[in-house]
C-alpha cells in the first residue's frame, strides 16, 4: 500500500505509519494552503497512492472518483473537507481524529475565561497606555473581577473537549452540568440536564457542538434569552450552530455579561461578524483554540492507532471510523 500523507506528521509517527505501507510525505503547510482537488489528484497519481491521510485538503467527489483508495484518514475532529457520502458509495472507509485538540481547546478556554473574568485585557491596555497616574489603588478598584471557583458551568455537547474542560474546572472547583442526548454522565459530579436548564441556570454557558443538519441554528433566541444577566457565553466549536442575530441582540441589550468567541460565521469575518468582535463585552480570538504544535502530534498518534485497529485488529466498530455504513458496500 502506498500512502500519500499531506497532514503534518512528526518523524516518529511517520516511522510507525511506514509499517502499514510506503509513505509519500507531501505536507500541505509548505504549500501555503490546503491542496485543491486537481492538485491532490496529481499528487495521488504521482505517488501511485492507494491511501490518503489528509488534514485540510479538498477531498471531493472528483478526487475520490479519479483515484481508487483503500481508506481516507482525516486528521480533524470533523471530516468536513471530505465528501464522506461519496466515499461511502465508493466503498472507501473514512477515519478521523476526534479529541486531537481537546487539551489545546481546554487550556485556551480556561485562559480566556480567566482573562475575561479578571479584566486582564483591559488592565493590560490601561497600563500600556500609562493611565496609572493617580492613587495606587486605582487599578485595584477599576479592574476588580471574579473568580471561576464556585460558578456553575453548563456545556452544550459533552464530548472529548467538553469533558477535558470539565476535568480541569472541577478542581477550581466548579459545578459542571451538561446537555448531550448521546452521552450519559461519565462522572457522578457531572449533572446531565435539559438544554433549557443549561441556559437558565449556568453562570457560564459553553458550546461544544459539531455542525450538522440538526445543530445549525440550534442555539436560538429563546435559549439565549434564558441566560442570566451576569452569564458568559462561550463558543469554541462552530459559529453556525448559534443564531447570530440572537447573539447580537443579547450583547447589544446587555442581557448577558458578555461572550468569549473563537469562531465566526465567516472566516475571514464579514461586517456582521466584526460587529460582534468589536463589542466591548466580547473577547474574540481568530479560530486558534485548537492551534498548537502538540495537536499535530496528537492527531498522528490517533490516526496510527486507527490503522492498527482496522488493518491489524480487524476492528470495524471504533468511534474514529466515520462512515460505518461503508461496511454494507465492503461486505466485511
């Protein structure tokens, strides 16, 4: 088997991967952007590849119909750059790497939450602008904030990222509650509640949802209006799961304390996104919660483990196997 590897992979992980076949390493980063479909087809053919491990490249129907592949590995939590439906039709199993960025997102979540609640950004700006020209206690009074300890944190979606964050927050300590119809509480300290309860009873509401036909616009005006006046809304998942106009409304009308956002409807942002970003009670970052070098090491380990399960253990029922329906086509 010849494997075209365009996802970033460290040398040690590439050595492990070579046990499954000949590896042709053409990472997308030196290219400056993800490979487009025509470029990917050319690379696959040049490598005589019958397998692909990608991160952000455009794995379209055109790619999948031009090159016979034994599998497609996607080093992402959601394989949104792959035409999974067509891959299934063609009998191509698709593997992904959920949880690759769980620690990265969790750490940034905590850092940004502390920054927001302790007014760190505004204090830093005030100090850099040399505004400390009065009494020694001016800043102490002006930028007094709140502790995370003792707060109720509600999560919408409680997969790997949510559980990683909860594992840290419980030691502040915080009360953790969540809404997720697909998960039972993994710990007696985590309370499973309704979606409405998350919004009406939490001081901090955090979104951890994938994008699909059921979640788009799921966080609507009715839910946003349930939030406490001193509540903080956090979204490090995907912007389109939230009704953008509802978010703008609660911010403009000061119905909540503010928002911490890492994702936007358009990236780069459009004017409406910038209206949210520029709101004084919003701490915004440019979709970097999962952007650490370690994430690349994590996804390589997870993907190699996927291949071990598939090719060596003959396992056909692991969570990183995206399109299990393909088994009906493969008849294995």
